[in-house]
């Protein structure tokens, strides 16, 4: 039976192995649900979960994107952009403008944690990471501003990357780590004690974002081939198979077919990173909706008990949190 608003959920099994110190409070009558999405760089929010965020915004959910770094060491990936900025400071300023435009396209709030992009090291052997970058900040220190952000915003649900980061960029891996620390620590009044800081807050659920699951990649790849179209995922399928990368479990699918235009507008806002004629726009819209109209997640932590249906997929990140709504509706597709 679903719990009613005003009845606190309790966390009987804290992921760190210790008892939870703060009860999980369900929304009060009339209180909006809140979703926090933790990302490594500006543009990540637009390629991973953008449709989900746009959908929840239209449902009245308050959505906050937290961007860990400024993306200042990112390369210019759009060949039509032209020469890039001369300094990382100029790149950071440009990417802030892009992020603001993307947030407006999605209708979300956004804030910066303020760390410096680590860059993606390449070579054999790999070069050392630049001094002072996000990935080299001690984990407890790196998590501190996110803990405070969780306490201020009071999200019911947090989305983040899985332990691999989605791909082995040091900032993606570190953003996963700080999200897990924040999920565990934000409700503990004895951790991250700050004079004048926000009161402890315990989020109910933590999800890992699987924006590029192999199920999606294979399905779209095969559909493109079947339609006689060139697939953007050919090399990806072969590379993942050759490296024998294990597939993580997908527990949750959010239907986003009505929000793909907003996703694409947000992607195009990141003009330094996204080629408007490139990879992200190579799949025809009608094919995408027909084959894979979802964004996918893995329920990593839940303090409201099991919200997964016996069969199929959960279809609401707020299942078990919304007043009067229990386990997510099954989608057997």
C-alpha cells in the first residue's frame, strides 16, 4: 500500500551500512516534487536525460541540473563552429552561455559546483591530470558543495552516472562519486556541518542514467540498417562488443517521445560541442519514436522500499514518492 503524504518513509537499509539518521519525508499536500540531475560538464544534461527532465517540468516537477565543472578544457567538437576561444577562461564563459540556453530550452534550473574541467587524457602512457582539476580534488571536499546543494534544493530523486561514468572520463567518474556521497551524507546532521548551511535533507531515490544503453544502441542500429539507412552506431556496436563491456541493468523507462524536440533544442544550444548535422541528429525522428521512445535508468538506491514492478519496467522516477502512487506501472516492451 502506498504511503500517504505526511507519513514519513524510513530508510531501513542505508547503502553505506549504517542506519539512516533522518527520515525520508514524502511531499506535503500541494508541495511540488523535485528532481536533481548531476552532470559532469555543460552539454551532458542535454544528451543524457533531457527528455525526462522536459517531461517532468511540464508535469509541475521542479528540476535542477547541477553541473560539476565548467567544461573549460573541452575541445571544439562542432566542425562548423569555427575557431575556438584562446583560453580556458574564455571557453568557460562561452560554455556558460550555452548552458543557459540549454536550460531555457528544457525549462530547468541550473547551478554550477565550480570545479575545473579535468580534460580527457590521451596517450600511452596517459599524461598526468592538470593540477587543481575536479578529478584531483579529494572526494570529501569535492562532494561538499553538492551536499549543500542537495540540502538547499531538497530533491526527492537524484539522477547521476553509474560507477563507470558512462565512459571513462575522469570528471564523469568523479561526478558519480560525489553524487553517491551527497545522497548518503546530505541527510546526516553530523556530516558536512556548515555554519549557516541548509538543514539536512534525505533524498528518497538515486538513479543511474543510461542514456546510451546497448539495448537502445542495438535496436536503433538494426532499425536503421533495416530501413536502408546509414547507422551512426555501427562502430559503437563493434567497439562495445570487442571490449566485452558488461551491460548494466535497466530498471526504469521514461517515455519521452513528446519531448524530443526540446532535447534537440538543448543539444543545439551547445554549439561548441554539438554538430547540428552530426551524430545526435542522424536518426530520423519517426524511426526513433517507433523503435526507442524512452530514456532509461537504473534504480541504484531507494529509501522508500521496492518500487519496481514484478515484470517489465518502472515508468516513473517518483514511484513510491508521489502521494498515493506505489510501484511504477509496468512497461513490458
